[in-house]
């Protein structure tokens, strides 16, 4: 019930539409349930004598009742089924928003395939609660509420006899409904495994082919698929058993009514017309009682999926704005780390970092793999959340800025470049919000450069000229049609096009050759003017002209200063520089 209470908030915007739909159900049922009475009246009246007036009158009356009932049936279905689609839309929006606002750690702990399954199969099952379940539930309730008094009026004795099998109907629904709920919940969880497996194999298709594992992966998927089919077949046993059992128990009532009612009609206790109407009402009630079994099936499936759906919505984002956060002055780019330490699951990643960066400075971070460079850079845009009182932007604590304002002021190029399955132009312009498109042609805001200018600065312009579609060239999923260097340069162009106050390059030149690196660095020297730039790199050539160079080791600062100062210090930085010079000399002689 707690799950349904949370679910009820989606009904509020459409409550009057739902009320109207339920009202139309009542009207449709009222006119539809007039038909057995009209048939019974016709039987009794025609038994007294057949006339043309009677032959015309009763059929027209029955047809008219059917037409009116059908009219309201159309509107009840239109209103309720449409509403279910609107609610599905709202739920999908909330689900997507909940995912987008989750921190990186959430996606490291949750499989993408599981999230995809919840967004598709589970959401489809929940929608059934809104449309078909409401529709059939109220149809059954109104049918019973209208029909039972009519049947009692015809014959109390027959009505009570008809109700004898109902306890068995209730027990059947309760027992099988619980079995369906438990099994469907497990099936949905297992479906997540299948989707996750398919997603991983399709994403890593190059690795699968490179190791000739196509047959092995197909066999593993077949095993999962067979298990999924088996679980569904096990569920079908219970779902399929419900309707025949309901028919059987309700049919017993029908048999009892016929066995007792026929002699009553013969002996004159009830008229032939009343008995005919009673049988017709009973036939309708059988359908609606069966519909209740279907409703129970939908309810059990829907609530099992709703539980999985709500689990995501109830996951509070670890990184979010505080209650007292307000828009701050425009960010200029000053950054200060004050005794900053950060741990992953209790294991320290960086410790006691104290750095002061003036607006417009270029600061580089070097160190061995795992020294904490990326962690430090991820803290600035709050992709990881810094401890309170340890990170300041322009003298104001980073947590005091709305996350949206902070991140809009930052251009970020991560180590792992991600491109969308879209055109190069749209990938570069990603993150530029206020783009006008008169006649379908984009007009870039004054404060930003064009995609072409950004691509030129990132050293990508010459490559783009060789593409058939140039800036409208589709890059494929995850940029699969581009080389690693082209993807990195596209990401750099995307970052600088936003005209950010702070530019963060997290080993952003690792996939380009030294010639391209030099071209990009020369272009970036002009772009970096007036903006704070943070660079994490392995190659000294990338960062030697930085205002400050920070050398990290095991999460701590061990050296700090300009390139010349650190060379003179003759420490780890100088050793790294000499080794890279030697590697370049060896490459040049080969």
C-alpha cells in the first residue's frame, strides 16, 4: 500500500479526467445492464401475444440501449487509456530525471541493463494499473452494485444460491495472485540480467570479435534466455490457471441457478421473462468476475514493477543543492583547496591538498597513475562532492553555488571521451543552451564561438574537411566512426565552445600524436587567456608552460612550482622529464 500511496501523486493532475472516465463507466454499465431487463420484459410481453408493435418496439429499445452504452464505453476508454499514457509519460520523465541527477558512484554500482529494464518492462507493467486495471475494476464493481439488487428483486433464493461459489472465487484469486506477484517480481529482476548482458556485448562488440568469442557469448545469452523463458512459463501456469478455475467455480453457481430456477419458472414462482433476465445477468456477472481475476493479475504485476520503479525514485542524489543555496555572482575562475581530503569507501584518494589558483592561471597536475589527479579535478565541478569547507570558488565555498551555475561555468574534458550518436556539429555544441534556429539554421550566442572555430582551436578542422558530411557528419554510437584522437579533440572543442570561466582537461591529449598535441596547445594558448585552466597530464610537453605545476604521489602534493623551478629541484618531476626526453630521442632515431 505504501508503494501505491507514492504512486497516487501521478493521478492528481488528471483526477478530474479520471473522475469523468469513471462516471462514463457508470453510465455505460447502467445502459448496458438495462438490456437483460428489456429482454425479460419482451419475453413476458410477447408471451401474452405477438404484435408488430412489440416486435419493432423491443428490438429498437435494446439496440438504442446498446448504442448509448457503446457511446459511453468509447469515452470511458478514451479518457482512461489516454490518461494512463500521460501518467506513463510523467513517470518516464521523473525516472529519467532521477537517473540524470545521480552521481557517478551510482552508475558504478548499478548496471545500465537493469536501469533499461526498469524504464521499459517495469514501466509498461505499472501503466496497466492506471488504464486497464481502473477500467475493469470499476466495470466489475458497478456491474455487481447494479446487478445484485436487480437479481435480489427477481429472486432472493436464486441470488443467494448464485453466491455460494464466491468464497472459492476469492480464495483462488488470493492464492494465485500472490504466486503471480512473487514470480513476476523475480522475472523482472532476471530480465534486467538479460538486458545488461545484451547491452555489454553490443557495447563491447569489438572486444568480442577480437577474441573470437561470438559463439561463446551467443551460448551464454541462450542460457540466460532459456532461463528467462522457463521462469515465464512457470508464471504462465499460475496466470493461465486463474481463468479456468474462476470459470469453474462461477459455472457451479450457474449450474445451481439453472437446476433450481427452471422448476421455479415452470411452477410459476418467477416468470419466464424474469428467469431469462436472471440468466442474462448471471452471464454478464461471470464476465465481470473473470475480469476481476484479470485485474488481480495486472495489480500483482504492476505493484511488483512499481516497487522496482520507486526504488530508483527514492534514491536521493548524493550531490545536490542545499536548502539555502542561491545564485552567486558570475564565476571568474579563482579556485582554492583548503586542507582537502577525499576517500573512496574509506580508502583515501587525496590528502591535505592546499592550493590557491588565481583567475586566469593555468595549473597542471602530474603524477603516477592513481596519484589522485582525476579525483582532484572531478571535485571542482562537484562530480564528486568535496567535504564542507575545503573547496572555494572566487572565495565562496563551492557548495554555496547552485550546481547548475557552477557546472555552466566549467568546460570539462574527461579521460574517457563520450560522444552522442549525432552530428559532429551537435556534439561540439552540446552544452550551449540558448541556440536560436531560424529556418532550421543554428545561430550561436554572442558569447560563444561557432563549432567551426571551436574545432579549429581543438585541431579538428582539417579532419572534418575530409568527412563527406563535414560538420553534419554523423559520428555513430559513442563516436565509433572517429579515431581516439578525433574523439578527444571533439570533446576539447565541446568544452571550449561554452566559453567557460574554468577549463578542465583531464589527460585530454593522451590519444593524439606529438605533432597534433603541439598544434592544439598552440591554439589553446590564445583560448586560455583570461580563463582558469586545470590540466592533468602524463606528458611534460603538455604542461611545461603552466603557471603552476603540482606533482602528486599517493594523493599528496610532493612538489609544486613552475617547470624551471621543478627541474632545478631535481626531484620526481625532473626525473619524469628526463625519462620522457630519452623516450622521444629513441623514437626519433628509430
